[in-house]
């Protein structure tokens, strides 16, 4: 659990985290603190590796995302723009 995680657009929330013991990366799924709506993901390097992977320093964000729009559609492969 991460008490203060930040998504790609700077929104703060709480996160459920999973540490990959092999790569040393921690993947965080970020949720709004009050509504628990999924905000996005954040991956950060937390352990220094060896070899070529040693170039990624602990604390480096390797991936981040933010969910900005949500929509409900009537069928598979239908995009929100097609929904009437």
C-alpha cells in the first residue's frame, strides 16, 4: 500500500503496489482516496540492479498513466464516439 501516489497528470491518491523482486520495479495502481475510482498506474524502480539494468537508478519512474475519460458503450468494439 502506498499512502500518497501520484498519477501522470498529478492527481494524488492511494495505491495498491506490487514489487517485482527480479526487476526491482514497483507497480502501483492508483485510486482516488475518497471515491476509490481508478486514476491510473505508476511504475518506479526501487532496487538497483546489476549489468545494463544498473543504469536505472532507484527512484526513477519508468512508466506512468492517467485515466482521463470514461464511457459506457452498448457493444463490443464500439467506441464512445459511436455511442448515441
